[in-house]
C-alpha cells in the first residue's frame, strides 16, 4: 500500500504498507458473504434475538466493505449502501439494549431498569424488521471474474483503506487525550471496524493487519458498551449505586487502551 494513499504511521504499524490485494480472495469473499448475509437476515426476521442481531450486523458490515471495493458501475447500480446504513442504525438500538440487559443480569441488577430496557428493545425491533426486509429485498450486485481487474481493485483498496487510516490517525490522539469523548471514541471504533473488514475481503492469507485491527476494535467496543450502559442508566436512575463501579471499570479499560495504543502516533510522549 502506497504511503501517499493514506495514514502514514498507522499504515506502517498496522501492516498495511505493501499489502497486495488478492482478486480471487475478493471474489470468494463476495460469494461467501452474499450467502451469509441472506441467511443471517432470514434468521433475524424469524427470531430477532441477541445472536441474530449480532450476526446480521457483522454480515452487513462485511457486505458494506465489499461494495466499497466493487467496480464503479456496480457500486452505483443500487441504493444498497443506504439500505445497509439503515440496518446498522436500527439494529444498533437493539444491540445496545442487549448489552445493557447482559450487564443487568447479575444479582445487583435492577428490575425496573431491566423492564425499561426490555420495553425499549421491543419497540426497536419493529424498525429493525422493516430495515432488514428492505435491505434483503435487493441482492448484492453479482460479480464475474471478468468484472474485477486486479490493478483497479488494488487502487480502490488503497484509496478506501488510506482514507480510513487517515481518519484513525486523526482521531486516535484526540481520543487518548480526552477519555470523556464518547462520540469520537465511537467514530474511531467504526473506522477501525470498517478497515478490518476491508482487509479481510482482499487479503485473508495475511492475517496480521486484520488481527491487530480486531484487537483495537474489541478494546474500543468494550469501552463503548460501558458508555452506552452508563448513559442509559444515568437518565433513568442517576442514583443507582452500581453506576460508580461501572464508571470505574470503564476508566480502567480506557487506561489499558491508552497504554497499549497511546504511544503509537508521532508526538506521543512515549
């Protein structure tokens, strides 16, 4: 990957520099994810449980990465990007309640908070079904071997991955400097997740970048889960005695993330 195509230090550290895309791997990913997406959407519509929501979200993210890498006329042939965005938006509300309900399931859980979270989840499921039905009604554009040219796929990957890497470079120092900025932390997590699935679509034989991105994503995801739970509960029961423990755990996890990744960028004190 050309350093000029995106983030400089992050591209080098994460292992994207010099990464060659694999056309055959991309075509295999396209076929596999097309089938997986259809299967997971069908499962969700039958039973919008926690696992089904999670699997549908993952499949949608992978499909979004494929669309980003498709030839231009295929990318513009449908409004799938908008439909997938709607799926992610609507399922996020349900997924947040699933995370909260898991944290409320212990002996210190509040019945009132559990009932409120369950009610919020039930209300959100209808919008999820509507969004998934809409997205599932349009298939991913089909691709033949002749549709994909290796050189163009390489350039497209470098352009999209470079843009995401630049966003990570810009956001990571800000997130490290301000632990309370939940909004920027969430955006950083999304950038890293998109980049991870982009790499996975073209370079499955080189797991190093995807593995590092997954570790960052997992760490940020856990912190984000605390942000969601703390914000929701604080509105309903700001005096709940478990909140200080949640806030302390969030702070502990953030310190761990900052220690691991805070010294990676130029200008760091490490």
